[in-house]
C-alpha cells in the first residue's frame, strides 16, 4: 500500500525544513506523522486545509496553523483529495475550480445569458410594479427638488406664465392631479415635465410656434408624461438596471464595467423612446378630445426638426427619430375619426403668449 | 575559531524569487469568484478576495518554497461590516448636521474630515492584518507600527503638505512608506526602508518633465525608476546579517510589459486581464534581486496572531493602493 510517503515539514517555530514520514489512513480519516525520525503525532483530516500546486500538496492544520506539511507526489495528492472530498472538507470554490476551465466558463456563460434575459424581460415589469407602489408624495418630492434647483439657474417669465396657465385652463389634459405651468426665459428650444405635475416651457420653443394647435400638442405630450408617471418609472428602471449591472460586474475589471454601463445607458434611452411614443399618442388623443386639429402634433415636430438644423435642442436629442414619430402620428390621424372646432379663445391667448 | 564562525555565517546566500501564476488558472479563479459572488448577491465578495489573494501568494516562491496568505473570507467580511457601519455612522452624522443643526458648511467639512481621517487608520490596519496573515515556511510576517503614532505623524505630514502647497506630499508618501516598512517583521528578520522625500520628488520631477518632452515615451523609464526606488531602498536585517534588495527592471522591460498587457486587455474586452495581472506579478518577482547573508533556514517565529481585517477592507473600500 502506497499510503506512506516521505514529506517535508515546517514546524511553525523555525524556518528549517524537517524530514517527515506521513501515513494516510483513509478509513479512520487520519494522518500519522513522524517528524525527523523522532516525534510522532496524528492529524485528523477534518482539521486540515490544503493547497495544491501541480503535484505538490501543502497541508496545514487549523489547530496549529503555522505548521506546514509539504508532499510532492501525484498519486498521494490524488488520494488525499479523494479522502478530503469524502470527508466533505472541500469548499464550493475548490470543487467548482476542479471542474476545469471549460466547464466553469460554460456555467458562467449560461448564467450570464439568464441574467441578460431577465434584464430585458423580467426587470421592466418589476420596475413598473415598484413605481406603482411608490406613493405620489414621492413624485412631488422629487419634482420639487428638481424644480428648486432648476429655478436657481433660470428666470421665470411671469407674464407668459400667466397666459400659459389661462391657455391650459381651457383644455382637458386628462390629468388626475393638478398641473402647474411655468415659462422660463431661455434661448434653448425645450420643454419638460416633472413628476410633481410641473410643466416647464422654455420661451424659445414658444417663439417658434405658428399656431395654437402646436402648443396644445406640446402641453398634451408633456401632460401625458406626468399622467403616466414616466419619470418615476424611468427612475425605477434605471435604478434596477444599475443594480443588476453593478452586481454582475462587482468583481470584474473596469473595461467590462464601462462597456456594460454604456449598454445600460443606451438601453435606457431606447426605453425612454417607448415613453416618448406613449406621450405622443396620449398627447394626440388629448388634441382630439379637445377638438383641436391633431396635425398640430405633426407641425410641432416639424418646428423642432427645423430648429435642429441650427443646433441640436434637447427635446430632439432625447426624442430622436423624429421621422418615425411623425409617421406614427400620421398613421393614427388617418385611422381615427375626429372632429375639429375652431377655438377663438385658445387662439387669442396664444397670440398673447407669442407677443 | 571565531574567525571561521564569522566567515561561515557571512557567506553570501542565494535568494531566488519565482512567480508560477498562470493566466488560465487565475482566470478560472476569477470566474468562480464571479459566479459565487453573483449567486450570493455580492455577499461572497470577501471570500472571493481571500481566494484571489491566496492564489497570488501561493504562486510566489522564494528558493522554491511558496508564500502563504492565511486570511479568510470570514475575517474580511467582519472588517467589511465594520466599514459599512463606519460609513453609515458618518452619513447619519452628516445628515443630522445638514438637516437638524442646519450647518451645511460644517456638514461638508465633517464629511471630508471623516473620510480623510480614516486613511491612517486604514493604512495601519491594512498593514497589520495583511502582514499577520502572510507567512513563508510557517513563519509569520508581522507589523509592529503603533496606531496612535502613525495617526499623529500622518496629520503632521498632511499639515506640512498643506502649508507647502503640496510640495511636501513627496515626503508624506515616503515617510509613510518608511514608517510602515521599518515596522515589518518576518520572524526575527527586521525590515527597513531608506526612501526619502527629496530623492522621490527629484525622481518624479525628472520623470514628469522628460515624459512631456519625449511625448510620453519616457513614462516607461520613469515607471522603472519608481519601481527601482521602491525596491532598492528595502533592507532586511537579522542581528549582524542583512539582505539588500535591488531592481533589475529596465525601461524597455516596462515598455514591453505594459504595452503587451494593454493589448491583451483591450483585444479581449477585458477578459484577458487575468493574464495581464499574472504577467505583471511575474515581471515584478523576476526583477527583484536580493543579496546578503541571512540564512533563511534559520528564522524563528516571533509574531503573534492577529485577525482583525478592518484596515484591509477600508483600503479596499476606498480603493487606496498599497504599493
């Protein structure tokens, strides 16, 4: 029986190597050691920890953690590993490692695949559910926070704000909660809606408009963002996305993390396109419900498109693919029966806003 | 007779460093770490770190005997929890100052000070833990620095750095290095370091300007000078016996190492980093030469056991690199 082997032993007191004879008894799960032909003692397999370097086996006893038993024998090394395995003394990490690189990689690729699937198909509905659970006071808090910061850097146009409020009061924007309207002085062609119902319109976008229908379209679009809580859904979606990404890349290097980060950002952009489409369609419905010409939405897009030749305004950059959106509007308009009523009041308020 | 003895013990010894780590093995460890970290929602991280360190240490050999990292995930996990608690405590105090006491400036000042003040504690704890868990031939390393001493010194040096508009930072760095290194023990072998801020400042000024003049090419030679400065200043003594370290790395060597590492990492979208890391380790140990007469068969255990991983995790948490 070749369970007896010559080994090297460091006693944990001195760095001098000592000669040892080791007998592995795999029935009693014991190591019998004889050191330097004199001292004999027994190590129990359950107390042992080991490192394998090729054939070389380094064994340590958790009760005398400094002592090292070093054995260089392929056969013994395998025998020892089998005995330790039988004894359940091998941790999950070592077990996985011993599957070999190709199997480990295969497991990793499968798991990654599952996560990617979950990221695209499981995460969005969960994020929406989470958003639904958040109270509306949260929307208000977030909106107020943002608005406070925004107003520190921008000036309100009080006259135009008053007219815009009157204009909006003439419309049914299908809102469940009160909306607030503010015009700020800015050369930027932009408008946005905050989750607290605050709709901010930049003065430059108003100057470019030719008809009141466009303004109704703009308000309809922004009001729909509020009605459908797009910002909060987006926030939940992004948070969940970032959590997934940081979980996956917690122990991997920077390059991959950067790639993943960008992929996540792109994905959230396409997600926001989904929201834009919803806001377009709901905005269009608001136009029709208010008996305003739905082509106002198309005209609004055209205005914004023209503007983008000069410089890219934010409303377009975050709302890309204008042509696609326009085609979508045309399609819905042609398929729907709608009624248009001339509206002198809206028109006259619009004139005030323009001037 | 006495003459013979001295001659005998003063004989030059051979010290031969080798690094056996293989990219494929290291990569396998990283993948398993990743798998386990993922399925435990990140909780496995300290254990993963222990596995990684254990591999790197175990693949480093001096005269054919390997180093050993005895740190465990459990120890590092405890340290990690302490760090989180520290972080939470700081954040709560910050919020109280900001929202209740309503002193925003003081709150921000407090935040900076708190994270700044942890640095010397982290350095101390990190050295203490890392050294105590490192062993070679069953003999432990140890760190005997005094925490209060390094904290006081650290703030003194930081103060000098501020009043000299940053110039003193060269001394700050080298003083910390000197203080920590001279408190390292390997059994009854004592470490020391001869680095000084003036040399370090000149070395870096020269490296900086030559790198600009040569459009970056000199950076590899600068890197090799930094490496040489780190290594050449290391000494070990045991009674009358000593070891002097020196670097054999060249600028060309660094050029090859870093360019190839960059290509490996970039062309594999980062997956090749395991191989690049192993090349770096091998390069380091291939280029450290030790000369002297300490007999490494005659070292005696002197250091106590120590298992607090607070500093280790603090360094990792705030991503401070221990060079």
